[in-house]
């Protein structure tokens, strides 16, 4: 068991999570002030595992004025933690957002070994485009500690957690500091699916990678959780027409995104038999920018932990009448406004240049 000290308090991070331990007492970088002029911007922590679609989620969070990206935290998922962390920093460098801190988190799930998705994202996790070398050093301090401290040092109800990878960091933060649950505004995550899976017939990759962590997040009744799963994200296809609009912009960022989509398309054609790639993760950020982009429905969601064929399945109970917010704290994404979604992404590409 590793022990980290924070302001005189002991915090324990399970050895399973293999935290990055920093002995410098100045390692805590708590983001207390919004860098964006609009105080109404949605403050978010983006917890991700870049990943081609994560790269687009970072782009949308950086470029849209309605989002205040407090920081990026990384978790082992699509690729090993070290690769995901480098990719996050490289994306921020590409987008001119080197003021955004990046903290590395858990390198493996709570219980199981990590299985990466290199068959989709390639050896680096972001194959297909030339990544810039990050100029900002990796920020000190474990992601879990930074998440906790950022939430606890901001006003309650002001920060939204946006996990787009396995939920290991979020579950660890909940266990280490349960009070974050009542202080978080909401959780909007990419993961799961109530109809189909991709890692197995019924389980989506992020949830299946760390089902125990997902169970912890979904079982908590003290916060609002929006599950943006495969049923929704499989509607967010980067069609040739969409990619043509990106290509027409003609900027370095447009070229970067288009090259990522070229690789992503080929991977999905080979591995998943999709004609066009579903760009999962930016759907979370798009929903926060404009909730009308996604239609949701309240439904209880549970994560299967024991079935031989169904581990990692997110079971959403859609029977009967939709429960009230008092009866149910979880909602699932159902329908995407395709044009609104891609207009937001393309606008973000234009803004970055």
C-alpha cells in the first residue's frame, strides 16, 4: 500500500493501481480559477485514454467557449498508461492548449490485467498522424489525487466529470474521498450500451476493461450519471461527407484530425466491419455544450460482474414508464442529432486553426 501525503492528510492508493508517487509537497496543482472569460462555461475534468476519438474529445473541450477544461487525467485503456498520457499531452500541444494540466493516473484496472485496444488504435494508441512533441512537462501528482483536490477546492456543484476511458481513476477517487460524490455536478461518461457491445457481444470496451470500477460508479446513488453508450455513439459516424468538410478547412489541425480519421476508418473496417468509424468520446463533450444534441432517457443501470458470457454488460432497465429524477439518478443516451454534433466538431477544428 502506497501512502501519499496531502496537506497533512494521509491518502492511500491501492498498490493495485500503481500510483505515481511524488514526494515534493508542492506537487498539488489545484485549479481554482476558470481560464475562460465566460463564468457560465461548464467546468470539466476530462479523464481519458487517447485514443483517436479521445483526441477529438480533447479538441472539442479545448476549442468550445462553453467548456472550461480544468485538466486532463489519463488512465490505461486504449493503450498503456504511458502512451495514453503522452498522446494527451501531444494533442494539447497540437491544439495550442499547453496551459491545460495533464496528470497520469492508474495504469491497470482494479482487479484484472489491462488489455489494450491496439487492434483499433494502433501501437501508439494514436497511429495515423504525426504527433507534435509536447513542450509542457507532465504535471506532478497522481491523477486520482488531483481529481479529489480539484473537486474539494472548488464550489460544490460546479465540476462535471467526463470519463471517456475505463472508470478506474473515478472509482479510486470515490473510494479515497467519498465526499466528492456530493460535490460533483454530474458525471457524463462514454461507456456501456443497453443493446450491444464491442469488446464482447454485450459489453463495451471501457466498462469491460474495468467492470469493478464501473460498478462502483454506477452503483453510487448520490450523483447524476449520464451513460453515453454504443447505442448513441454508433450514430456518430465520420462519413466521407463529414471528413470532406474537415479536409476543406485546410489547417494543420484539420489535417491532424483527418489523418486520425483515415487510420480509424481503416481499423474499424478491418476489426469491426464498419464502413465509417464511430467517433465515440466527443459525444460526451458535445452533450455538455448543447444538451439538445443528444436525447436521453432515465433508466436504472447495473453492471454485470459475474456472468461467464456477460461480464461488463451494462443492464439498463427500459421497461415501463420513465422513472422520475427522484427515483433514478442515471440516464442513458438514445438518439444523436447528427448534424448538430458534427457542426460542433467542425467548428472546433476551425477555431483551433
